[in-house]
């Protein structure tokens, strides 16, 4: 008996891996996140049980309940797919689910997915690294309050390179304030991409000191750094690249 922890990617079903698509099509039961694109969910066979265990808009399935359900279904010998947005092990709590299954004696397989941390910027024409501009990028969650101290934003501001923030829409004003307090310039370019790679994708740019007031819709990926000024789907945006060199 094996439970598959499958990354659904950023949204567009064409960005699923071939293995992910095959496992979804052959599943007996699929436990999926709330933000999985409907076109991906449409790949689930009609004969399969479909269970929404997502966390969204105040409705939340406790993580312990999800893990318990995975163990119960795995013990029944069913072909179980745990379908998670992006990559299962990038802020998806996939590690916790994997440990629960392994502790119960149930084998797992992990199918990586394309994380929105790289897919969202790429879809908007923003490279998270670019020679002569950014040699590194940091991916961080922004869903926790500033007083919970999960992330030292002021220290992060001093690291350099590109900062990619996932799940940070609700706290974007505080994040911007802390990054500025840490030394980033108020006019640092920012790109926010909502619903990346879906039909509802919206990309918008602003300065770091404007992020709090920007009308950013969740779910969104926020990119902070010089590369956020690029739009490499548009030749006119090559000017800052050449200037940076």
C-alpha cells in the first residue's frame, strides 16, 4: 500500500508532470487542496472519491485530521493521491503528512510539482535570478504575523538577491515595512502575481513602499528585488537588463 503525495503545480494543468497526471487518472480517492485549478480537478476520474481538505477563507481542515484520513485510506489498500498545490514539500506541510504515513507503516511516493515561487514570476516574465542583477533567491512564507518571529525580515533584507514571498498578501504592508527597516530602498521593485498560470492571472508592479496599498488579490506570489522590474515577454524591458550589466 502506497500513498502518493503529488504536486499539482501552480495551476495550469499543462504544467503537471506526466507522472502526476497518470497518478491522478488512476486514483481511487483524491484528497486535494482548496486552490487546485478546476481543470486539474477535472482530470480526477468520475469513479474516484474526491475529498476537499483545503484551507481557505476561514474554512480549514485541521492538519491532524488530514493525516489521520490519509492513514485510514492507505490502510484500505486504495490508490490514494494527496494532491497539493505547487510542490508537496514547499510550504505544503507535505513533510508532516509523509511522517504520519511512514509512522503508520504506509509507504509513500513523493511526486514533485512546479512551485509557484518560480512559476508565477516566470509566467509574468520575471526571472528570479539574472546574471549581473541577482545571483540568488530566497523563498519565504508570509502568512504568519510579525510578532510570531518565524522570519527575521530585517535580516532577510540584508541577504541580497531576490525575495519571493508566498502566502503574504494579508501581511504585505508589515512585510514591506520590515524589509525597508532592514535596509531595502523604498523604491525597490516589487511584482505581485495573483492566480498565476490560470485564466484569472493578474500581474502588477509597484515600489516596495507602495506594496501595502496595492490591491493584491490572494492567492499571490510577491517578488521583491531588481528583477521584479523586468518583463521579459516584452522587448522594451530589456533596457534595465543591459543597464545593469
